[in-house]
């Protein structure tokens, strides 16, 4: 999937991946896609809730080894 910016939040625990993603999204234009890499298993439900609460679209999520990948499209 194509993305505009990448955020490496591996090794960070809740709520830091969400806070860093919020900051990174604020630097993007509407329609841009942010790819987030995280290792916190709780980030799966956190990013689902974050997308619903903020109106940003969670385009996809996957797991690769211990890494979780998320693609958020800025509203």
C-alpha cells in the first residue's frame, strides 16, 4: 500500500504510539496516508478506536512477526 509518511513506534507502549500518530497526522494533508509500525499488541484495538474517534480512516492493518502495521488516511 502506498503511504505518504512512516512512523516507527516499535518498542513504545500505550499511549505513545497513538500520541505520536496523532502528531504525525497533523503534519499531513487531507487524504495522505500514514504508515505506523508498532510492537505493542494493544495497539491493534487502540488504532481501531482512534480511527473511529477522530474520523481518520483505518485503511488496513496487519501483523508481520512481532510488528503490527497500520495505514491511516487523514480525513
